[in-house]
C-alpha cells in the first residue's frame, strides 16, 4: 500500500510531535555520551529528520544520532584529537554509504534471522526501561548506554542506588505521568476523538512543564535540579544560532586514521540502519517494504550533510521509528516534520524546552520500552522452539550486557550455529535397508542437495556402519553440490569397501561426475 505524503496530515502531524519530544533528549544524551558538543546531537536530529526524511524510501523510519555509534565517536575523538577531525570522518563515512547503496549492499538486511530482529527490538525495549528508571526517579549520574559504567558500577547497581537517592519532585511527576499515559491509552483515547488528536505523551510533556514551573514558584515544597531538566543551548537570535555550527578540519584529509574511522562508522551505521529498517517494516501496520539500497544512499547523504555542519553520525533508529508507528505515523511526513520542529525549537523556544523534566520524558520512554519488549513475545518465541528462542534470548542478553552491535552479532552467531547443525544433521539419510534374494543386505544412502566438509564425519560414520558382504547404494541424484572433501570420502570408501567385500553403487545426476 502506498500513501501520498499529505494523505494523513493530521495523523503524521500528531506523531511528529511525539517523536520530536522523544528525539530532543535523545539527541542531547547521545551527544553527551559521545563526548561531543551537545548541539551536535541536535544538528544530527535535524538533518536526520529533514534531509534523510526527504531522501529516504522508508515510510515510517526516523533517523538521527544513534546510541550504537557513541563508542565509535568517543574513541575516535581520543584517536584523532579533535571534534573537527571527527566531522571529516563523518563526511567520508557518508560517502562510503552512498557507494554501498550504489553497489547494492542493501540486501545484507535480508540475511538476518527474524529471531535476531525480534530480539533486537526486545533488547532495546528492555535497555530503555533499565536506563530510564533513574531519570523517572530523579537520579542519574550521567547518560550512558553501557552496562558497565565509568565508575565501575553497572546498570542494575545504579538502579538500586537510585532508590536511596530518589527525588520526591521527580517521582511525583513520573507517577502522575505514567498514570496519565495508561489512562489515555486504555480509557480516554477510546472515549473521544480529541484524545486521539492530542496524544498522551504530548499531554505528559505539557504537564511536566506545568509542574516544573509550580516547583520553581514554591508550590508543593518540591524542587527539580537543573540536571533533572532538558538542557538545550539557547540562541540569542539567528546570528547567534549560526555560531553553534562547527565545520570539518579539511587539513586532516591526508590522515590515514581519518579514513579508518570513516570506514568503521560507515559499516556500523549501515548495519544498524538496515536492521532498523527490517524491524520497522515488521512493525508497519501496512507491511510496506523499504528499498534498502535507497535507504543506504539517503543515510549517506544525511551523514555527509551532518558532518559538514557539525552534527554527529546518523542512522535510522528503532526508538524514534517505533514511537512514530505507535503514535499514529502513516508516512515519512512525520519524520520530516519532527526534524523541522527540532530546527524551529532550538532557534525560538529553547528556553521553554529547558523546562521539560527528564522524568516526564522517562515515563514516555518506559511505556515505549514496555511495548517493544512485550512479555507475550517471550511466550510466543518459546513456543516456536529452541532454534528461535535461544538466538532471541542471546540477542537480548548481549545487547544489555555489551552493546547493540555485539548483541546482534551474538544472536546471529547462534542462529548460524543452528543452521550449520541442520546441515550436519540432515546431510543424508538411509532410505532403506533390504535383504536381497542372495541374502546380501542393501543399504540405500541418499545425500542432501549440498554436502560439504562439515558433513564429512556424519557420512563416514554411516558408511562405516555398513556390514561386510553387503551392498551400499550412494544416491547423489538429488545432490547439486558435492564438495571435494565428500567426493574424496566416497572415492576412498570404494577402495576400502573391497577389503570387506562390500559392493558400492553410485548414482549421480547427469551434471555430476
């Protein structure tokens, strides 16, 4: 199903507001975790919304700075020595992605098992919940996506510490906000259309600003520290806004390290984008399919623009994309509008946005995380069997304990193990064992369509079980590929069989030897 850009303006407009409120703190938090200027995260969000949104073929995907690249950027700043050098690497990474798109590398997305993609969504949902609990309770040392934190603690110990250092003002906002979101979805949205137009997260943000102002005016005898509010650079007019931009250090163009960092960024960003595209398409109620090569080109263009004006690297991101879908987005107009809102907001109302409590945003993300992790999905995956459940669980655990990329890799390796196991287990089968009139047993062994060195041991064991003075038929009629190792086993067996008076009959396809 193809929807025109302005066919669902009302739905896309409402969804874009929600995505904007979610994207804003994420842009700032990722910049902070990357060791980059805070404004660079906002620039990346603006470019991801407007530039990538226009160029992309993804109807519901939202792009912006991604947590998966924070370690790459943080490490690269130490290696290259300046943020301006990083910007040059981002521009080159975008060029690499454009090249990958033109080379047709987008098909790599189709090689990832469904269990790994579902595990990625659930892992991100669970990680969101774990990382937002401190914000919801009014305590957070510093935004960090890692399980092991810089001070030696970890995500779980930080949550435990949170309960000893919680802030009453933040807890009150979180409790009421969470109640509002549940009430909005379960009751109010079904009662009147006005509650469908004004989504729960928008009301929660407005409520948060109201409470923040009441606290400042001495109401309830509660306070919020500045670290518990959104922190956005404030521009004094358009001229001041332009000074926030940073430009690449082109003098580093001959530095080999620049290209190494660019290559790593391009690979990681492309992989994250393609997996997110696959996950987003699965969540799309219309089940539309994103052209992956076009998406790589769009991401490449976005990263080039972002790097040129001082922004972080960009990928399509699950959190914003799933929020876009969950809150009614129908076309890519919602992604474009959210980028425009980011641009307008940092120019005009940054002072007011800085009144939004992080606790309000945390409750929105807690609900979103719960919808991604879906407890019922664990039951569903378990019922599908170990081959689906184990990669699913491994992906989730590895994402939480390590990071997104290594979590996906771990899940993929487990999936590959099961595939290889099947190739080993089903390399051949014994069709029948009969006794001929002469009294000689006849063993009919049928090989699979493809047999390789991986199947060598299993095939040898089956041949060794054929007793002396019997006949064995090695049936390769259905086999399309016989690797050299297996052919060598068959040739050697023919010589060995003579010593045991075993008659060997080979059946080959016409196109096999």
